[in-house]
C-alpha cells in the first residue's frame, strides 16, 4: 500500500496492513511513533521522523540563545511527535 500523507491515517492503515501481511509505504507521514516496529512492523517511509526535525529546531533555538518557547500541537500521531 502506498500510504497516506498524514501520520494519523498511516497508523491505522499500517495496522490493517499488518493483519493482511501487506507492507505500507508513506512518502509524507513523519510521526516518530510510526518507527516503533513492535506496533507497526509493516510500515516504512521515505522521509525522516519528526523527532529529527524537532531536534534540529531545538538546536537552532539554543544557538540563538532562546531560553523559553511554547509548543502548540494537535493531539494525533503527527502533533504528539513534535510535543515529545
């Protein structure tokens, strides 16, 4: 299955793929949760997970001398990945 562009959709699609032993490939879903092979063993992606992007943003903020910031996020696989 060439998967969805939203992590919140790719998660459930991957679970269906697991039941049918079908691989799921996403070109856009970036949730770090989807990297957990114990939950999503048939899922693969062509982009890095959010955890790498969040780390890069935090490094830039640190380099700029920021000492506080806020995170607003949607409570789904995509948003939670950034908040963590």
